[in-house]
C-alpha cells in the first residue's frame, strides 16, 4: 500500500498553494529575460545620470572634470544601480510576490505553506544568490566596485571578497538554472533558501 501511494505521489503533477501549478522552466526563463531588460534600463539610467555630472562639471566637455566628479559618477553608477535595483525588486516581491518579468509572464512566488512570503523570506530570497542580483549584466559593475574597494583598502581579503561577487554573476544564474532543472517543483537556490515556490496565478 505504501509503495502504491508513493507511485501515485510521483505521478501527480507538481502543484503548490491552492492547487496552483508550479511555474515551468519556460515561464521562469521568460520572466528572467524580461527582468533582464528592466535591469538594462536601470543600468542605462544611472549611467546617464553619472555621465551628466561629468559633462556639466567639465563645462560640457570643454575641460577635464575634477576628481570629485569621477567619484560621484562611480558612486551613482555603481551604488545607485545596485541599490535602486534591489529596492525595486524587494518592494515588488514583498507587495505582490513578483518581479516585473514574473507579472508579465503570470507567475508569482509564495511560501511552501501557500501563504504570501513575508519580509524575511523576501530578503533571504533576494540576497540568497538571486540571479537578478548577481546578474551577468551587473558583472562590470561588481568588477569596478572590486577595483575601487581594493584601491581604497589595499587589502587582499577585500580583493578576494570583491572577486567573489564578480564570480557570482556567472555562477549564480547557472547554479540556479541547474537546481531548477533537477527539482520536481522547479525551485532555484533562492527558492530553497527562502522556502518559496513559484506558481502560476490568475489575474483579476
């Protein structure tokens, strides 16, 4: 009898919450690609904002901008992009359980208990090797941040930690994809850490 029940459990399609089907690989990848386009917009906006400072402090290119303008450019481009991108997605995930790409595709994150994820789960999911935080598009930014941090501290430990962030931009997306492909409920590494599932939802 136990063997029969086990076979029936394996035969059932993966579901979560109120009988909502778990989002498949195609839906998850589509949402990721759409979010990547949104991330590109964030990068361009903050690059333009930082570039505007260099332009105006150089008398519209007539002279070299001061060192402070370069520092401001780096701060706005690096910190502005990463902080604003994180805040944007944390707010959306806490409010709706979705990123922008997930909303377009029609999927959302819920807790394994079927409830909306709380602030703690949302934060753990985002900072737990999330491929949108450690995204290949952010690799140059993390790389520049690593160079700045090392030039300021001249510390080997800081260099190792900084390079780890750069490496994660390549490792995190690949690791999450492999984890999702191997998991019956299509959970990525952030899903496992935060105990969440991504499911389809019906728009009102």
